[in-house]
């Protein structure tokens, strides 16, 4: 069995590719079933976020399994394997474990140490369990990733400072408004007419950061106005006007800064919609949706500046240095957690061979016991029979004690594999299929 992760992220693929692979929660069950339908895929779990699509999997055979997952990604995205391949990464075994722990700790995030990724890893665990696509190995790994993510955030300073994609989006707007005024610095948003489209988790964080950055008021548009109103009630110090999303055109005409953060799977703003509107002379659009909420064709319209999640890199680079130092504190913790998982997994590799050894010894014990009992004749009392039987069992358990303890004890992988091989050879324990 082979552990691997195959995927792409903001490090390897632009948003126009990532959005083709995004898998919303509603279709996750079907995707997991499709993956598991392949004979090569023993366990599978999918992490789909705005910045990554990663498939963690236990494969029967590394090359055949990875090719099966590659075909799934190609079918799902509608992109050819050759077109997709330059954007994909594959990590095996120890590297796959280390990668998931880094992701869960927020060390692989665009905004280093952001907290949302841990909730997304938890969601992956829940969906994998609900849809029964994971077994003992991935279950253990993913739970370890969640506890590692929590540990890093409580035992280091990485989780402090409430950083997120939303905070970076607000900073990007502050930077761009500043640059439009000829300043290369973050400026207050107090003079901007601001709208936020969407009232989900990211919109909530947008409101939090807008309030903190001096914004004087926000128009909050959502499909379900009631949800927007409930959210607005949590920001008593920030004047929030809640409107239905049908007021979007009016908002695009009157506002100077619009953030979009909906989970719509198609753009809700494009050049055809925006072009004919009687707008202000300049309109800044910051889109954190993936798939994107704003089509790229609006960038061609006069006075319109459009930014998406990939543009956040500019602000992220400005304040990553301090966080990078904090991230180093977490690295030792990750190495320790990875070692714990790998030790557990390595110990598991010995289970099939130990099971076969136990069965073999048990068969010998049973047949020798029967021979001995028949030689002893019918006069043997039931108590004497029990004593002989217990003696035979005791001998087997004593013989098994050392190999079981040795093979389960912490040791290097080559050492453990050499021990497993030696035991298999000496007792002729080879079998076509190994069970864990
Ligand atoms: N969660 C993260 O960490 C994160 C990070 C970066 C970017 N993003 C991206 O940000 C977007 C929002 O994520 P979220 O976590 O805030 O989602 P969420 O909490 O599930 O909220 C989804 C929002 O989208 C609205 N919506 C859904 N379908 C829509 C449609 N067809 N038309 C208009 N509105 C629609 C919902 O409106 P109703 O209330 O009416 O249902 C709700 O306001 C997603 O594209 C996501 O990929 C998320």
C-alpha cells in the first residue's frame, strides 16, 4: 500500500486553473465515489479550498494509482492530462504526511498561519468519514493533521494576528487606494463607498477588517437578505445597509470599492453587466471567490480595476517576514508529529506478517495437540486436557512475544523492512494478499 497526495495549489497553478478543479461540498460525495470506484484507490479524501485541490489517497500500486487519480482530475476539470500536468504536484509517503501537516498548520497557505485552513481540513475529515471514502490509514493521518494544526496554533505565535484571505483583501484595497493617490502605503478606507457581496464566512471576516481599517459604512448584498441582517447585527459599531443581491447594479453604479465573496460557481459580474452602467469614474473590484465571482473581461472597461485572490500575493509579501520567523518555531513540532504517524504506520506494516505467523503456529499447535491427546487415550480427565491445551497455548504466546515486540518497537524503516523480510523468509510466511 502506498500513501500519496496529488494536487495543485496557489504555488503551482493560477486561479483560472484552480477554479476548474474546485469541488463544492454538494458534489463531494460523487467525486469521492468516482475516485473509490477505481480498483487502485483503497482510500481517498479531498481537500478543496480557494487555494488548493488536493487528493490524499492510499493506493494499491503507486504509478497505476497516481495515473488513476490524474485521469479523475482531468475528467473532473475538462482539462487534458497534458494541460493539467505542469500544475500538479505529487508527494509520496513521508513527504505526503509532511505536506498535510504543513497545510493544516497554515504553513503552506498564501497568508502564512491563516486559520481557515484548519476548518477546511476538519471538513475534509468529516466528509471522508460521512461518505466512507477513508479507512484506518487516512483517518489516522487526517486526525493527526487536525491535532497538529491546533497544537501549532496554541503552542506558537503563528495563529495570532487574525490573518486571513479577507484581511489580505482589505489590505490590498488599502494599498491600491493609496497607490491611486500616489502613495506606496496602506491608507484608510474612510473616503470609499464600500460594498461587500456575499454574507458567508469570508464576508464576515471582510466586515471585521473593514471596521478595523476605518471604513465608515458598508452595503452588504446577499441572495438571502436575512442572513446579511443577522451578520450586520454582529457589527454594531459599523453602519451596514443590507440589500438583496438584485440591487447589485445599483451598488456597482454608486460604490467605489466592491468586494465579492460568494460561493457562486459562475461569475456574477462581467463586462456585459458592468459596461452599460452609469458608474463613478473609478471602481475597484476585489474578488476573493474561487471560482471567481468577477469575470476577467471587466478589466478592459475604463476606470475599472479588478483584483482576484492571486493578486493578494502583493500585500502578503509585504508582511510575511515576521510570520516566517514564527513558522520556524512550528517546523520542529511538525517533524515530531510526522514521526509519530510514520511510526504508527510502519508498525502497521508488520501486522499482516505477524498475523500469518500466529496462524501458522496456531495450526501447528492445534494439530500437535490433537495427536498428543489421542495418544493419551480416553482416560484423560477434562482438567488434564485443559492443562495440556493451556501449556500448548502458553508456548505459542511465549514464542510470539519477541517478534511482536521487536517489530512494533520504534526503529528505522529499512530496519523494520529487513526484519519483516527475514521473518517471512525464515517461516515461509509469504502470501499473495496482505491484510492490515
Ligand atoms: N472559506 C475560506 O477560507 C475562503 C478563503 C478564500 C476564499 N474563499 C472563497 O470565498 C467564497 C465564499 O466562501 P465562504 O467560505 O464565505 O462561503 P459560505 O460561508 O458558504 O458563504 C457562501 C456565500 O455565497 C452566497 N452564494 C452562494 N451561491 C450563490 C450564488 N449562486 N449567487 C449568489 N450568491 C451565492 C451565499 O448566499 P446565501 O446566504 O444566500 O446562501 C453566501 O453568502 C468562495 O468562493 C470561497 O472559495 C473562501
